């Protein structure tokens, strides 16, 4: 039996504003993402990439059309269901949005504590492992203020990955990273796709990612204009 | 006190509250049966043979005790047999409150109030706090203080929430429940309430001690007062926190991207 598609979108439309100021941000989007794939969303500024990402990530209410996320319909979904579903997702924001009063380790542990409680030692071990994979083993107890932009971004990535999410949504995840760190992150995301079946959708203009994406979706003026599979 | 009362049997004699306001302590200490002090009261010469420990209040700067005969000579308009207060002594082991209740039930004249010493003190305190202008003014002062405290705490909390909106929005995006996020604000409110109480308690205790020394009023920080203020502080903090949580509505995880 084939794996259930983690995301299925049908005839999705979305608008911002009201009356004369009403503007269509997404128009008639239909697509299905396969489990374990790494999909890049590209397009010019204002093309609807971020809107589509936030709709798929239960961060915005679906106005028209259908999004099935992890077998749950998001159109008309309750706040409670959205909250439950978000726990199975990982978000990597362009602005890292780390909690300034928490250390790198504590920030990453927050990604675990949203789930059923684990023994403290297990949480620490998992968070340490995630940070080590991203080359931050020697920065566990640093506050974000004492980390560089790239290091903060890697902490944010570790926080998104540590809870073993089914889907990762990322917005320019490698923008603040140097060449080696970016390669590490892309390799990690690809490996999660093949080993755990983690699906990744990211907004990016980084050619280092586009070269390794399984699929590239191009949006223009809210419409899906190109859908390119890059790997067989 | 009883041995000192014996000196009141002399006509035009009295004993003086040594904590009366404006009475120098060395002069009060000099008043002894061997070295009595003569004073003028309502154009009569009175001889003070001793002192006792009293203290000023809202009704007067101090007290003086005289016999009933001396009192009537000082205040001829007052009549013998019409006292303001009568002190009764109960047998050892008897409950004054029970005795007072029984006596009250036996006396038909309801204008005569029979109270235990404790009840009389409570009645006086209530009267001073709720009927006298000073008590009402102090009461308003407390209410205004609490309101100002709530406003300050709200400002601190709401500013903090506004400064960390992106972090709260991140919590929402990660799947943390609204209850968890509200809990953070309430926890902060409780911490501020507790941390605010501690220096407030120390300053208030010092002020009360200083005021008690300056006014001879029985002002002190009691355990019940501290507990009441602490509970009130937590309540005010919770109220401020509840109002500040309205700002959380602006924490939209969709804005994070």
C-alpha cells in the first residue's frame, strides 16, 4: 500500500483584505506532496510562497478549497486540531525566533516539551544530539545573544528537527549559513527524508538547495506556473 | 497599675501617661510619689504622683487617670452615676465574651452595650477605619495604592508581552496550547507579585516602626496583615496578568514567515 501523501491541496484560493482592497494571493492551487520528498517553493516576491507555506502549516485559516495535512482537512479545522497538527510539524523561520532567555540547549528542548513529557535526561540527550549534528556541540549552554547569526539559525533548525516532525516547513533556512553549514543542513534534511520519511517544503532562492531538491514549484502572481521534478 | 491607683485616693491627684505626645521622657521619668508634679487643669491644680504606659491615639495625645471625685471636680457638668465606661472584672477562667453576652441578655436597656475588652478594641478599630475621616482617607489610599499597583504591573507585563510577541507566536507555531502561553504570563505576574511584596514588606515594616515611634500609635506589621497584603498582591498580579494576556492575541504565528 503506497504511503498516504502528507499534503494534498485542491483548488486552493486565498485572499487578503476586504472590499476594494481585496487581493487574491493564491489562485486555484492543486498539488500533492509525496512522503519523504524535499520540495522547493520559488517565485518572485509577492507571488504567494509564504502564504502557501503558512496555509499548509496550519498557521492561517483556509478560506477556499481544500488542504489535507497528514490526513486531516484544514478547511474549517478547529483551533484545537490545528494546534495538535502543528506539534507534528517543524518550522524553520528566516528570523530564527529563538527565546532570548533560554540557552541553545533549552531552546531545542522546547521542541520536545510540546509533546508528551520525556525524562529530563532523555530530552537533554536528544537536544544535545540534534545540536551536535549541526556542529554546535560546544555551544550548548550559550544564550542566543552570544551566538552568531549562522549559529542561531542552526539552533532554530535543531529545534525544528528534534521532535521528529512529519513535515518541515522552512523559509530561506540557509540564508544565514556559510557554505559548509548550508551543505550540512541540506544533507540532514535529505537524510531525514530517506530514513524517516520526513517531508520538507522550503521557500528558497539558494541554488545549493535547488540543485538537491526533489521538486521545484514555481509560483507567480499566486498561481502555480511550473512544477518540476528534478530527480527521477 | 494597682499600687499606682492608690495615689488617686487623694483629692485632686492623678497619674499621667508617660508616652503622652510632647511630654519629654526625662520629665515623665521624674514624676514619682516622692517628687510629684503639679499641673493646671481647667483652672484647678492637680498633683501627678506617678506615670503609666499608655500612648496617644487618634482621639487624644495621651491619657491621665484620676478618681471619680477628682473627675467631677474637673468637669462639674458631668454627673456622678453616669459614667461612659464601667470596667467589670470576671472570675479567673471565665470567658469575657460569654459573660458579656449573658449580661446583655439580662439587661433590657439596649442603649447599654456590654462588650469584652477584645470586642471593644475591635469596635473601636472598625469605627476609626470606617467612620472617622482619617480612616476613610486611609482606606481610599489603600484602594488607590492597589489600583496604581495593578496599572504598573499591567504596564510591565504588557510591555514584556509586546517585546516578546515573536517568541509567543513561535510557541503557537510549535503547537503549544493557549493555556501554556497564558500560563507563562500568569507565572510572570506571580513572580512580579512575590518579588514586589518582599521589598514592600520590608519598607512597610520599617515605616510602621518609624511611625509608631513618632506618633506613639500602636502601629506594627502583624502576621495577619502581611498575609492579607501578600494575598492581595497575588490577586492584583493575577488581575494584571489577565488583562495583559489580551495582548497575546496579536501574537500571530503566520507573521513569523
